[in-house]
């Protein structure tokens, strides 16, 4: 069993910054990929950013140039130049390899609220 604990959300003014963290605990062989997703009220959950074990990153067009995803034994999201439309609950996702034999599982954090005021 893997547990993800998120932190770093809060209330900021437009133009401000936040850094989200997601720590993984439990036993697993390796982390294959990590990502951040967000869901605003009345909207579908959407991709924000992902990073693979090889270091490839992918960002939603709406956050390119403002957000940076990184990770080692945890996943982080540095959010700069925040806009009111960034307001949402942010969820981290970690894909782990359970063993050296092919077997992967996806785990989700509990979500952390980010609110950006104008």
C-alpha cells in the first residue's frame, strides 16, 4: 500500500506563488511517473503537468511558462504568476512499480485547495 500526502496549498493573490509537495510513503520498487491534476468546481479533472522517470515533462498549455514540475522521492509543483483561473483542488498522482516484474499501480493524493484572489 502506498499513501500520498499533499501539502502547500492555500490562498494567494494573483501574481503570487505557491509550491505544492506530495510525499509518498510505503513500499514500492520505483516511481515510474508523477503528475499533478486539478479540478475546479463544476469542471472535469484536468492534467496540469507530468514528469516521467526519464525526465520528460508535459504541461497544460494554460500553465506553460508559469508552473514547473519536479521530483525525486516526492513530486513538487512550483506555481508562479498565479491567476484566479488557477483556483482548483490540486491532486498529485504517482505511478509506482510494485516489483522488478511488470506490475504498476496509480495512487492519488487527497487533494489540496489552491485559491487565487484578484
